C-alpha cells in the first residue's frame, strides 16, 4: 500500500514537471503537485526552495530528476520500515 501511494505521488510530480518544462498541456493541477510533494516530504527531502522560487515547479526536469533519484534511493533504503 505505501509503495503504491509513494510512487503514485512521484508520478504526479513527474508529470507536472514534464508539463511545465516542455510546454505540454497542463493536465496536472498545481494543487495536486503540491499535495504530492507534501506527501513525499513526510518521508524524504524535497527541494521546496527550488520549487517555490520558480513559481511553483521545478526550474528544469534535470533538477527534478535529482530529487526523484533521492526519493527512490530513500525508498529502497527504507521500504521494509514502511510495510503495514
């Protein structure tokens, strides 16, 4: 259950960032993006300073990828601690 929810929120943040950095149609709302980051930040670091300084969103997909890789590393290191 936790894994599904954690990776769902990563996918929301990913899609939002892709939409904003490529100019694609915006299907993911800012509210959903911030909710995803809030959930993720309950467990691991989110670079909110970068997100909020760029009018709510990552300035580039590359910067998002750095956070995303840290989130996945955190999950891999802690997954057994989150089984319920």
